C-alpha cells in the first residue's frame, strides 16, 4: 500500500556501511527562493559526497516516498510553487491522496528512521513561537525529536522563535540539545543567543556515542545538535533581533499563522536584510551537512565497538 523508492545509491550505501545523511525538502520549497534553493541543495549534496558519504534528500512525489531525490527531481521540486508542506500530521493523507509535497523536519525524521537512516542535516528546526502562550504555535518538530531516533544537525532553533521556551519544551520532552564546540546555544543566523546550551560536546565521536547509548538504553527519540554557523557567515544576534521583531509584528498585522508563519517570517527577514539572511542560511546548512557526515561516519565506527 505504501509506495517508497529508495535511491539505489542510498540502498547500496546502507548495505555496505557507507555513511548516509538525510536532508529535508521544506527548506527547498518554503525556506529559500529559486534558484538559491537549488544551488543550496546541489552544494550540500556535493559537500556530503566530498566527505565520502551519500546524501538522501527526502520528499513525497505523486504519493511516493522518495528517499534520495535524483538531480532532476530536486530541480523540479525547487522550481515548483505552492508545494505542500508535509509534517507528521499530513504524511499519511498526502500518501493516500497521491500528493506531491516537501517534508518538514518532523516528516523527514519519520521517513528517515523508517529507511534506517540515523543522521539528518537541516538549517534550523521549528520550535515554540513567540506568544505561544496565546497562539499555542509549537512546531511538531519538537514532539518528533522526542519520539523518532534520528540525530538532527541544525544551527540551533531559528531565532524567530522563543528560544528559552523552546529549550524548556525540549527538556520536558527529554530531547538532548547538544551544542557543538561552544557553551552558548547558537541561534541560527548568529553564534550567540544569550542562553547557555544544556549540553556541550566537542567531537562528532561523542555525539555518535551518545546516539548509540540512547539506543542501547531504549530511550525513544533523537538528539538535536546545535552547530554554530561559521564565524565569517554569521549575522550578529544584536543585528538580527530588531529585524526579527519587525517581521513578527508584520506577521501579527497580516494575521499570518499556522504553517505559513515560518515561511512568512523567513521571507520578511530576507527582504529586511536585503538577502543577507539567505546567504547566512545557505552557509549554515553546508556547515551542518559537513558535521552530519562526520557524525554518520562515527556512528558506523562506534557501532562496531559495541
Ligand atoms: N530550517 C530552515 N528553513 C526552513 C525550515 C527549517 O533553515 O524552512 C523548515 C523545516 O522544514 C522545519 C519547518 O521543520 O521549517 C518548521 O515549520 P513550523 O514552524 O511550521 O513547524
Ligand atoms: Mn506551527
């Protein structure tokens, strides 16, 4: 009943213990404009291959789960407007109705775990939105991290969110938030957030080990890695904060909510920073892909020791 195609390159990698890194598709269709979105995926896939790993970009095409889009599929998805944004709640319906759609962090985690992929690189995960106490807008990504055993490499929760509430919810849900190589939680476009990270690790090996320990203890769920954006690509927290405030005010004025809020805010911030936010976004995704390859490779090595 479920139609799923695993790219032969991904299948071969899984069979031969070659590291595979899953990638989401909402970042392509809802996170960045064309053609930057297409160039971003191509660059990210190149980085993954340069690390002797295999990329697996995940999406739903005409009701078929795709684990590892081909170059042509990536191109056509990146050009398509008004693609569905599929998260956990939409997944089965999209498959039932033969839809085409991009998968968010939550849906990508589910499909990755189903295909036995353990490492997934993205830009930023969703979280608790500002004013969530009134709107109840909390991303399904957080629940997913609590349930699905995938290590997700992000540049920290997007700074458009309420970062301290996001950390609180992750703690409640039992999700380890591991910042790579610094004490402070990074905030997507910025290396700093003003918040201390719950956990710090300084190597891919430690992150891989802790993934395996959770597995051995049968603790459900995954890990969220917060990998600070490279210094030369960051927009400082002080600089981005007023811009985020403005974007949030506009969203309120235009009464944008639910699934549309994150794409709306990203687009507003893009305009307000004259494209600088996009440049930073692309660089941080590349940086995350690089760390993800190292974690995926360590997972294979460490698993042999158990
Ligand atoms: N990271 C980015 N850009 C994005 C997203 C993440 O750099 O567009 C997407 C992811 O797919 C994430 C989603 O799962 O935004 C969160 O949306 P929401 O806040 O509606 O749950
Ligand atoms: Mn939401």
